[in-house]
């Protein structure tokens, strides 16, 4: 029942994500820390706006404190990037975020952050899982004290996660250029941990769904993709906004909408930011992309002679490389990316502001920037479809992929890649089929030279069984 997937452990509240299971994971985390770190042991703990996230975070903090680890606990909800930032700033061994990110409201989760300010590495998670197996096989008696006792002895230390994080962003982003451009900005935090952050940095911006709502209101799941931000898209055209920016439940991913109400996928955001960092900011380093990210990245890296890494889905692979070498930009299809300007972590608010900086400095609308990509690299269009499936159906689909079909409808398959799932390349496009690492889903991704071809490839992919 306790499985660490693409980005931490997630489960249905009360069924999988219970206080008992959380106690096992927190104790395993404490044992991992004590075995792998020396000196003054400390962990940063934060939580999002979901149902019972605060209580789950406090339970985690008490168990870590019981195990003689100092806990820096956020005094209110915080974004995942804020926790990662403070993990690095405070020199903590790890950071823990109680969040299920973009998953539906009935989920909660447990993300682990490394001391360098990004997701824990696969090797660290493997060691933590080994400790978890020992805990579950021989459950101890939990004899921790109440919160007040640990706060009094300073084993648990409450802190404000927002102020120094915002000061840091003000130093990194050219807010003056953004303000001078006079953009009319609409921000969509999706009822998540990004609440009010944009307003703090750009007071003239407006916010939709900016109140606490653990069930996310009418939003099925707080992921900033087109079908989930239709209210924002309608408001942009109705009220004349220049740009719309959205962040997910824990504010590490972003989505964007241009002034005409068109959704701008994360592939184009990645390309716009990469070009700006390399060409205008003169930043240097290698580039990291997951298998689900646009082939425009490959084209640009080849043009500029940039070293390119391609990884399985999951930002933890990107973060590991960012901790080991100089990386210009790295990220994935789902709206999460990290840059040389920031900690090795996805940050939806930071990246939204960086996109606004590009628009201000270049003097172009988001639509103009997207059209520039079409002129330079040719048309690249993209779509992802997610399907809830039973274990039997999932097994059937993946078995059909494993047989390596020779064609997707009228499109002959030129080659197949199995870095993560099954990626079938055809002339003018590709289709990727993989099981989600965080939800009970099969995901179908496609990129091609037209939306009609994208949809045709997706249709053919869903027929594989």
C-alpha cells in the first residue's frame, strides 16, 4: 500500500494515506536520516492546502522530533518550492512536503526533498524504502509527545516560509521590467499552495480561485492543463487580460494562456525560457529533458552544440543531474522545469515570473513568442490523454506495446524507444504510452506537425490492447 512512485508516496486519504501508514513512513525517514547524515540533524517539513495536510505534517514532525531530529515546520501552508528552498537555505538533511501535487482532492502525499534543494535522488528513495520495509515488518510502539512539548524544547521550530523566499525571487527576477510593461495579468493558483504569492510580487495582478478550498471547488484535479483552467481562459478573453498563468496544487508546475485565450503547452514554455536563458541571459550548461518533452529541444541543442540528457519521466532525474553538473534548464512535459537561475527544483511561480520577464524584455506577447517557435522549428503540436484503467486493462495495453507494433494506423513505426514506457516514432511525430507513477492511469502523449495528426496518433494508441 505504501509505494514511492514518480514523485513521492501518494494515496487515497483514509484508505491508503492514513495516520498509521504516515507514521511508518516518517519513522523510516528518521532512520534514513540518522544512518546517512552526521552532525546536527534537521529536516524541513511543510504542507499544502489539502484536507488534513496540516495535521499530517504535524504528525510527521512529532515522529521526527521523537527520533531526536530538529524539525523546521512551516507555520502555515507552503508551496513545494518554498520547502525545497528552505531545505537548502537551512542546511537541512531533507525536506518533507505533505502534498499530492496535482492529484484529485481525495489524495494526499509525501514528497521528499534533498539537501541541495530539489527532489531526493532515486538512490536516496531506494534507501528510504529499505528502511520502510523494516519498519512495516516489525512495527514499533510509537511513544511521541504532543506538539507543544516539542515546540517548548525547540525540537520543532515553526517558521515563516514565505518572506525570505519572496526576497530571493525579487533578486532573481526583473520585476521592474514586468511592472513597466504594464501587463494585465490573471493568476490561477487552483486553490493550491500558490495562493496570494503572485499578488505579493505583482500587486496589480488579479487572481481567480484564490481562496482556501481543500476540495478544489469545481476543479477535478489541480493540474494546470487546458481542460482544468477553462474559467481562466474565458476570463482572459472576456476581460482583456494580456496573459494568464496557473500553478498546480503545490505550485511547482505551471501553465499559461495567451491574450486570445489560447492554452500554451509546457513544451513551448520550455523552449521560450531555454532560448531566453541561452541567448539573452547568456547562461550556459547542459539541457535535460524527459522522454515526453518536445523534439524541438533536440533540434535547438543540436543547433547550439548544447549537451542534451534525456531521462525517464520524473523531475527527480533532472534534479540529480542538476546537483552533479551545470545545467542550463531541465524539465518535463507536465509543466515542471528548473533553470540555472534557481534551485534545482520545479517552481511554478518562479517560472511564471520568468516567462513574464521574457515578454517584457522581448517586447512581445506570449502568442508572438509561440509564433516565433513555429517559424524557427516548424509547427509542433501536442496533446496528452489520460485514462483511468483497471490493473487488467493496464496490463493488456502495456503487453500490446511490448509486442512492438509495426504501425499506428496508416503511420509506419520507424523506431521504438523504451526509456520510460513505449515511445513510437513515425514520420512527422511520435506517440508515448506509459503508466502513471502517481495515479491509476495510463497516459498517452503525442507530438506531431498538426493537431489532426496528433489526435489520429492518440486514437490509434488507445486501440492497442
